[in-house]
C-alpha cells in the first residue's frame, strides 16, 4: 500500500582521506526477492494510493486509511 518509491537505494559510506578530506563511496544496495537490483526501479506497491498535500495538512493519511480498509476485508 502506498506510492512507488524513487529507486534511489544505494547506500554510501564516508571515508576520511590522509589529508583530512572526506569522500563517499557506494557500499550497499537493495535487491528484490528475485535478485533484481532496485536501483532506478524502486518498490512498486500492490495498491497505489497517493497522499495529497492538502489531505496531509488536514490530518488525513489516504495510504493508512486504505491499508486499514484492506486489512478489515481480510479479517471478515
């Protein structure tokens, strides 16, 4: 339940060099259960529900409401 993620999933580590400067280097990534790399594709939820800014400002979370609705269907 939610909205597709951006696909920016590479984790980077920071290293301090001998001269005191620092650099970051990719150090980890995330993969789907089938082994495919999520970089650039992200996560795709089963049910796409977008949270709109106006709803959030009014204290409404469309994703949470839909998730509860789906769970209630499962337990009936």
